[in-house]
C-alpha cells in the first residue's frame, strides 16, 4: 500500500507556480521521496526525487521538511502541458538493493488559462 | 539508447483466451516491475522481477496471472482465460537495480477483453 497521502485535485493558473503537497509521515531514515506524473494515459514520467535536502532540476523543485514527514513539489511556471496526475511515492525497501514502488491515487493538477 | 519497450500497444482478446504482454527493459537494467491501471484509477503494483527471479509478487492475483523475466529476452506478463475485468492498461517499468534508483516506464499495453 502507498505510504503517501495527496489531495485528489488542484487547480493552478497558467504561468503561476504550482505547489503540490504530499504527506509521508511513516517514512524511514533511508527512504527517498519520488515524484512522477502521468499525462493522459501515457506511461508515468519521472520528475524528481530526494532524501532530505531540497532538490531542483530543469522540471521542478522538491522541498522536504526537516522531519521528512511531508514534501512539496513545485512547478515554478505551470503551463497547460503540465496538466496531469502527479504521484508522490516513497519506495518500500525490501532487502539489499530491492525497492518496491507503490503509487497512490495522486493529485490531478488542472492548469487553467 | 532505447527506452522501455512494451508490445503490443493494444491487445484485444475474447473471454477465455490468453494474453501475453511483453516488456523489454532499458539496456543495462536488470529489474522489471509490472503495474495495472484501471480507468480513472492509480497504478496498482503487481510484480517485481529480477532476471530469472521473482522478487515480490504480492500484487498479482493468485490465479490466471503469471510473470517471468528470463535470462535472455523480454519480461512476459501472462494472463490465462481472460475475463472482462482484466481490461486495463498494463505498464512495465525498469531500473538498474541499485538502491534508490528511479524507474523508467514504458508506454503501456491496453488490454481489451470482449
């Protein structure tokens, strides 16, 4: 089962920042937080991941709270093409290098003109 | 460097037939995951495979479903005696198998059972 909770949907105006929250209160010390998005019925697309420090790449920024119990994905200037379902995932470490990834229901981000 | 390749993209089967879905991971990736997605729902984990080894199949239905990832060739998800409820999008993802590496997804196979 997914270890994360997210709001089911959010709206954002085109050109504004989209801030997508995620709660992961049961995360353990060596588990990473991942974000993926799924546009329409395509395969999920990797966005970003992090452990405890804030991360930024060409797509987004990831802000993780100091206690690591929640995080926020920031799309700095949302466009209509960012309309998608965004999934926040904490991998389930099995053993050795085996990671299991559970997808929850995600947040449907609607970017409006 | 080709991404994760899934085929066929669309598969139509009649009730009672068998469905075989194929997934070729990215080059150098030794771990494969299969997920199922029903309309308007999230992705549900099915099975996690390493070459010649099933790591975790806790999401697989106990009957009619099986998966393999042989030493050579693609990973196969096999559904025997399909029923209408098996209609869904099936996504495959691969990873290098290192700790906390990200998954790369294929475009999925849409299975329709008539």
